[in-house]
C-alpha cells in the first residue's frame, strides 16, 4: 500500500483551484489553491474569522464562489454530491424541532433515497447501525432537545456515517463536547481513515492537532500552509496564522467592499 | 335548508382551517408564522391585476395572479434580507404592506370598470357560503367555496405527503438538505407557493381573520402536545376542524360572526394546550413542582426523625416538631406527613411519631447522601459551617449511581462535623 500522506499519482479526492469567497462583495477567503490527498485526516485550523467554515461550505457549494473551482475525484461537485458526508456546526439547527435522534440520522440517507420516495427498511437499518456506532443506540427514540450537547454532536456524526460517503466534512465536531465524546468521535474518525476515507475537520484546539491529524490546512483569510502535519505545523507557520492580523488582506477586502458600495 | 346550510358552512370552515393548519405547522416550525399573514395580504395586487386582465371573477386567472404575486413577495423578502442586508422581519413588513397598499390602490382605482370591490376580496364571509352555488351542466352541485377549498385541501395533503421528507429536512437543517441533494430553496418556494394558493382560496371564502389565525394557532397548539412531526401535523388539522365545528355552534348561540367564533375557539384550544399539555403545560409543571416540594418535605421529616434516632433509639417526636422540620408551608408539610404515614414509612402512638422499618432505611439513605455531600464539599475546600445548606438542597436528588461515585471520592467514615456517615445498604 502506498503512503497516504505522500500520494503519488492517484486522483485527489478534493482539488481546489484559485477559489475566492466573498460575503456581500467583501472577500473572506482568498485564492485557495490546494489538493487534498486520499485517506488522510485533515485538520483545518486558524483564528476566528479565518474562513475555516467558509472553506468547507464553499467546497460543498453551500455558498457561492466569487471565483475558482472545486473538483471532487476530478468531477464537478454536482455529480459527486453523494460522495461527501457533512457534519454542520451544532448551533446551525433548531434543536427544538420535533424529531428524534433516529429521524435525524435517517436524514443522512435522504440522498440515497431520492425524491418523493420513503426511506426503506435498509435505510432504517443503516441509520440504527450508525447510531449504534456512536454509542447512542439507546437514545434512538429520544427527542433531540432532550440530549446533551455531546450526545447531539454524536447524533450529527451518526448522520454523516449514515451518508456512507468517501469524503467527510466536519464543522467543529469537537466544539462544546465532553472528553468522553471527543474520544469517541476521534476513534470513529480514525476508523474512517483506516477504511480509506478522507476527512476534513474544522478544529480549534491547537494542543491536539499533532495527535489527531496527519494533514493540516492553516488558514487566515488565505492558505498560510497546507501539508503533512509534521512538515507544516511549525512555530513559524503558527506565528503566520495566528500572530497579528493580516492587515494587508483585510484592508484590501474592506477597500473592495467600500468601493462596491460606492463610498 | 337550515340543516343544509349549517353543513355547508361547517364543511367550508373545516376545509379552510385544515388546509391552513397543515401548511401553517411548517411555517410555525420554521419560525415564519407571520409569513402567512404577509402573503395573505401581499397577493392582493396579483388578484387585482388578474381581474383587470381577464375582466372577470373567474377562478383560474385569480389563482394564477395570486400565486405569481405570492412568489414575487417571497423573492422580494429574500432579496431584501439576503442581498441588501435588511432585517428579515423588516423586509417581510415592508414587502407585504407595500404590495397590499398597491393592491388597494388598484382595486379602488379600477373598481368601477370591473365587477370587483374591496369587500369581496378582503372580507370573504363564510356565512354566505350556502348561497354561492356552483352550477355545472345546469345542475346545482353545491357551494363553490366547498369545491375550491376541497381541491386546495387535497392539493395540500398531496404536497405534504409526497414531499414530507424533503419538507422535514429542509425545515430542520437546510444546509444538510443541500448537502444530500434536497434543494431547500426550491422547497421553500414551493411551500410559499402553496401558502399563497391556500390563502387566496380561503381568503375569498372565509375571510382574513380565519386564514391568518389558522396558519399559526393550530400548529402552535399541536406543537405543545407532541414531539413527533407526523403527530403534530395530524393534531393541527384536527384542531382546525374542531375549531370550525365548535365555532359554528357558538356563533349560532351568540348570533355572532362565524369566522370570529371559529378563531376564538382556536385561541381557546391554544390556551387549553398551554395549560394541560403533558410535558410543557403549565398545569403539568405546577403539578411536578408541587410533587417535588411534598417529596422534599417528606425527606426533611425523615431526616429529622433519623437524627433523633441516632441519639436516642426510643425517641418519639411530636407532630408539631415534624411539621416544623419540613420547613415548608403548613399545607405542604401536612400533606407530606399524611403521605409518609400512608406509605408506612412512619408510625405513631400515644407518645408521638417514630420511623417504621422501611422509613428508617430510606432515612439512613438520605442521611448518607447528606453527609457524603457535606464531606465532598468540605473536600473541595468549603468551610465546615457552609456545607450544611447546600447538602440540604442536594440530598433529595442523589441517586444510587451518584451516591456510589461520591462514596468512592470521599472518606466514608466521618462527615466534616465528625458525625458518622451511615453505610450504604447495597
């Protein structure tokens, strides 16, 4: 087997070419240009407002790109949608919504079910299995607002597992969870990687980066560094990512926004 | 004829209420309740233009006009909010009032030229239903509103049934919906289209107040009773229909507006739901709180008895002493004492009150919890004289598992005041 951290010529699962993202004409992420190799566990790190969530949302076409393109296994995202599993930020949904844990996980199967059809018993079985994998089988019928933060995060993870994807995008899966849940989640991520899946994780805790990830993307409105953790996760790059504000970029962004508004 | 007209009015009211309630539940869950109100007003220019162009009150052009205008409303609200940074509630308010006003201008300006007046568009009257008959091939086939609303109701049912899972995921988590290939934006516009259609159909048959209320109230009431989406949808429809029946009956008694009475009943159903729903209801919460304070009072009495027992095994406490120990209102402590006696945890004879065998076991468990907690807190560095109060509050809630964990954490022999911690009975 080839070394997954240094792939040779396989088609990369994710190719991002010259991608720039803007909110209300103000660029928040500039000229991202990178290939993510197959079968690696990637941490996306950077300060608040660095564009971490923006990057994975843009890859998944959830927000428009100002320029550039993304390819998934050398194909446009539209054709490869079902190859990507997604764990959004926990705060992005209304936890008082009247569904139970199993319902939420079953949503991960909707892409396979197709329009106008109902989930089959096979879909239900996969959903139940996914809940089991994250240790939440006994909470299947529990209304989601009655779950703790860590349990809610596990349900989201189970939903992504139910998607049965080749690539996983996770937006801060470790935010606000207890140590046991963090352990359980990382165990599952490692298992996914051992199955050859590619996993991108927006991450905040710098302490655990070297332990968890074999690849990192260091962002601050642009890609400061990207590559194998032991090569790019250096003090110098950390300093570039977190040290001070990237005044040139944010000033340029502000100037562009002002100009468009006609100031 | 009398019975006949009652039947048609109730049927019309039920169909309108059920249609609105079904879609309204989704609006409530998406926190867009007022969009029903907004759309119901904003479609007016669409209706007016359809009248002007088709030069008639025919159904089809009116629906098309309204649906297009509803779509325009939704698009404008979205554009104001997302593209031009206007607050969402403000953009709803701006769009619907402006379009409504435009509609009023159109209706009044051209009212003379077509058979159209404000009254018939804005304030449909459900009581006229039986006389608005539909003649088909020369045969009277029943009131026109019943046919229109019947079709709309069936369309709504079909819409919700076929797109149930898409509506569910798009309402719960639109980003995830997009990620699994469900076009949440399309679902949003389809829902708004159905809301516009339903609005127009119901508006001209039953009037504004009924439509606006039925988009919100039954769904909000149903939400209090269940945490399953299917159940909530069914309950909302049921509440809508129930309101129509009871409302008609009440309007008959008071000789009042039928639509007004129906909405009043819907409001009453909401109030009853708020009071009596099993999980979130006011009564249920009050009941839980009362049950808890009786429980706490019982615990305090048992503890008072067991502390006396520790010193003197033959001690008998007076009734007054026990009621005092409960340190709650007299009524609650008397209830608590009666329940302790009933469940044979305490016994009394001519000399006073003492613990029964079962009561002693329970009391020792509580005492153990209390002293374990005191020891735990003092281990955290709290001074001795500050640990009794917190332990008094927490002792009632320490279950077996937590007690076991606490036991493992602290030295189990003595509490901070040097009193013996009773042994665990398991």
